[in-house]
C-alpha cells in the first residue's frame, strides 16, 4: 500500500514546514493591520498574530456607550478577518514552496 513512499523525504518535508511556520510567526509580529470604523471614530491596529496593539476612540463617542460598543465590535471583526486572510495567504505561499514528490 505504501510502496515507494520515502519516509526520510516525508520527515525532511515536515521539518521544512515547521521551520517555515516558525519563520512566518516571527514575521507576523512585524506586520500591522489597521481598520477605521464609524467614519474614523474608532481605529484599531493589530499585528499579524492577531494581537491588538493600538486602539483609538474619538472623544465624541464617550457619551454613547451603545454606539461605541457596536463600533469596537465591528472594528475587531474587521481586523480579525484581515489577520485570518493574511494567515491563509502565508500558509498557501508556504505550501507552494514544498514539493514532497521532488526527487
């Protein structure tokens, strides 16, 4: 069933993938994503790991808690989508560089 399967090559491929994953994680710390919602009243910045690194709220929102909450939730959802899309893109690029069938 597994004739011709070279486990040594599979181990090498897994080691390459782990190394690339570590490199991507390190690089992701330096990537920044930013989104503004409510016409710029709320701005959130995140790194590529999804960690929120900055949050700016316009002072005019401080008296309207409900609207502020809606805007913050919207901004967090936007930033999470950006981070996830970036992770997927990086994963596809990482997989593109590894060919298990290369002889």
